[in-house]
């Protein structure tokens, strides 16, 4: 209404600066300032004027909570403290994972560098080893190991043997396994193997378990990357039949056992050696008191395995040609010589006995080659600044 008095201004809130930005400072696309809040007779904001402020507070609170949730998810996804030192085919390699592998490799790398670069004691990780420090070489070795092991883990994930290849998930898996074993022990159930895995023990156990599963899965059918044909088995056997013949080989041999008398002179063994060498054949050795000459035949006992005695016997006879005499085999109170009289191998029996082992050895070779190719093809990007932040104190001795 014309001539009416102006409406009273709302009081300034405590703590407010009351300052306004410069004219025209509003960013493009920003909303225009809201109209003045309606006020009551005393100049205080009405209930209607307070509702927008409450809604704004609720929206802001929701946004903050959503941001916190995103941060938590990101940290959990990366594992450990979430620090990323590298990526391998786009997957993160965390600082925790790298330090774990550095700790595993530290003793072997330290020994190798000490010998190669003639490092003095006490060993220091900041020692120069060529153009790199010892710590840098340890980091490189650890990253190489991660590259190799990730090839196993990623392949296992592709085959449905694991859900994740993240190091943090593997650590959580170990915790769950240890809890399960502890509960089984408490309940009186049988637990095979260790009852509480250390991080290193579980890591080795899990990779071995996954490798066994992968070799079985990927070698079953024709066309599988690790499949071995019957022709390949036969070819491997024919290329080196002597390596696959112990259980199908019959040895005829002569054995000379000489008892060493009590109080024998220091040169007793050397004198006996001269006599055996001069005779050429064990039956022709004469003039040796307490000597006992026998002949025998030994044939491999198939897939049941060799006893310790037979393993020793085969290891001696297997190195001899027909008619050749072995070096002296010294035992408790006696010296024994062996002479190989003849040897005969049943090749078909040998192939039957060893074909399974030959097949497995070929699967192992294919597996190693297949994994190495996948590891070599993987793309690794390293954060140099993150590596530089690792120092000798971080290495687990």
C-alpha cells in the first residue's frame, strides 16, 4: 500500500558475518537468492520460514553420509590401508601386499646380494648394488613375484575357483579358515594339517591348492591348454627311456662284502681298493680275509615304490655298465663292492608303469609355460613415488 511503513528486518543470526559477496559474483547456473523469509510481528521467522532450513540440513547430512560410505567402500576394496603402489592389468597392488612379498623374499635376496656384491656385515638395505640399492632390488623381486602369483590367482578366478584376487580378501579368507579350524578342534573333530595358518603358510597353501585344481581342470579334455595326448606321453618316454625304467628293469649283479677287522690299520680300505682294481672282476679278488662273494638278481617292484635299501642298490647299479665294478660303499664295520653282470629292461612294462607319471610331468611343464606367458603379457604400472616412500624399517625381517 502506498505510504505504508517498511516491514521490519529479520534480526541477524548470532555468529554470522553479515557480509555479502561482490555484486555479480554468482556462478553461472546458480540459483537466484531466495526471497526474504516471512516474519512475524516481532520480526522473528515464522514456522513456515524454518522448514526450508531443516530440509537443507537433512539434504546436507545425507550427502555427508553418502560420501563417508563411498570412502569406506573404496578403502575396503583396495584392502589394508588402501595405499596403491602399482596396478597389474588394472587391478590394484597395495602397499600391504608388496610389503608382504618383500618380507617373504628378504632373506633370499639378502643372501644373494651379499654374495654377488660382496657386501659387508651388518647388511644394510640402503647398500649400493650396482645402479640400484638393495632395497630397490628387493622391491623389484617382490613385484616380479606378485606378477607371477597373480597369473595363478586370475586364472583361478576365471575358472571359478576363487571369487577375488585381492590381497585383502585372501587375508580375510585366512582368518575365516583359522576360525573354522579352531571351532573344529574345540568340537573334537579331526583337523588335517596346521590348526592355525600364519600369513605366509596360508598364502603358500592356497596357491599350491589352486595350482593343483587348475592343472586338473585345464588338462581333462582335448583342446584344453594343458591337455596331454597319448602320443605326447609315448614320445617323451621314447626320448629318454632310461629315466622311466627302474620299476621294469632287472639287474644281475655280484657283491663283495669285506668285514673290517677290529684294530685294522689306517691303510686297510686303500689296500682293499688296490686289490679290487688290480683284479678287475670281483670273483678274481683274492687274499682278503673275511671277504664274502655272492651273486643276486634284483627286479623293480612296480608301482609300490622302492625301499630305502633297494633305492640305494638301484642308485649304484644304475650307474654301472655291464661288467663294471662300483666304488666302495662303506657301511658300519664293512666295505661293499658291486659288479653289474647284466641288465634287462622290459620297455612295455616300463611304459605302463610310468605313463601316468610322464603325463603328469608334461602337464607340469605345460602349466609352467602357460602361466609364464600370461604373466609376461600382463601390464604393470608402478607408482614410483609410492615405492620411494618404502624404507628399510618397513621390510619384515
